């Protein structure tokens, strides 16, 4: 039997469950998940291997109208998923009304690769609403195959995977057969810290944060990680640290537990907070963090 391999790129607006879907497909928590929009900032690859196929899933930032340079870079990452896809998943949900003027949706309609229009969160809806949603999308993406799912409850996710394997082109693997992702351990350590900040802080704080892993030293028993948390204003630094440092200690404790589970090793984690004024509009700064 010939070997199959290809890129399956998942796009959609913020907060529709792209990360949940990719994690369900790969069987590992590679993309952080919170209820807040713009949780995903980078394009992340999750790689699923079998003897006769390799599927490279790609989770992208949500499609939005950018307000600052960081969001411009995030939108660019989302658009890049349209270029190298072998199979394209446009993830939506029953409450989203399709916009025929949206440039990304227009490009999806002209895609020359198979398109799966996946309607998520049907567990929060009813049959009539799902049927109306399919009908609305038929007007804009008539060639796309419509698949209603609940990524959170793993309903119909197996059908998506079956259709992916049906469409996957013959190709040698793109990555090592042992690879799970294209991202480094440092990247995932930073994302685990950022996830806790998204979960525990409100208003602007989570969006004004970026994580730098200053050092990542590993031996056979322990990983020592030193991380710098950037914020934009002194007031944000104070809120992040909290009274007597309690808020930051909670972030550190919860992040460390996640890291120990992910890396299967004891972790010593040191966190510091630094102000970098208006970093989200600083092109050089955001490029240093891998946003292009």
C-alpha cells in the first residue's frame, strides 16, 4: 500500500474550538485551550503517524480584524494556512452567520484542495438550527463537505478523520515518524504559563502578556526553567504579581504541575515579570517571539 501524507489546516474565527479539534485529532494537548478569544497566537503543527500515513494538522490563530501589529502577525499566520494545505478544514459553529464578503471565506471558496466545512458545538444547539446553518453555508461554500460535530464531546470527530484519510495524497512523510509537533519544549513551557494567565486574569491582562523562556536546563531527574513574563504597563505588572506575590505564585504552581505532566519529569520553575511598553505594536519585539 502506498504511503500517504499531507497538511490538514484548520482555520476559522476566534473561539470556535480549533485547538480542541486539533488536540482531539492528535490525541495530545498541543494547543492551549481557554474560553477567551485569541488564545492561539502561533500556527502549531500536530503530527499523527501510522505505518501507512502521516497527517500534519495545523492549528492557526483565529481570523479577526487586527487592531495592532501582533494581531496583524496572527492574521498572517492564519492566511498562510490557505497556501500549503492539502486538505482545508473551515471550522464554524451553529451561531455563526457566514459572511460572503469575508476575504478568507472567499479564498476558501476558491480553494483547489478538498474543503471540509465543520460545524462545531452542535451539543449546544438543536437539529433545526444545525440544518439552517448547513443551508446558509451551502450558499457560500457549495463544494465543501459539511460535517456537524462536537469537538468537546468527541462526537463525529472520527468521521472527519475518515474523510481526511480518504482525501490524503500519496506522499512520503514530511517529518520524522517519531515527531509529535514542530514546536520546541521551550515553546510549550511558555504556552503553559500563558494558558494559566488567560485562565486566572481578566480584562486586558492576558492579551498584554508574552512569555520568554530564558533558560531550560534538563538532567535525568529535573528540568529547571526560568521564564520572563512581559507586560505593557507597570499597573499590569502589579496585578499579575498580586498581593504579596500570591497571584504569580498560583500561576507558577499550576504551570509547573502541567509541565511535569507534559514532560514526565519534575520541574523547578522560576517566574519574573518585566514591563515592555506597548510591545504588541513593536515589530522587532514580536518578530523575536516568532511572529512573522
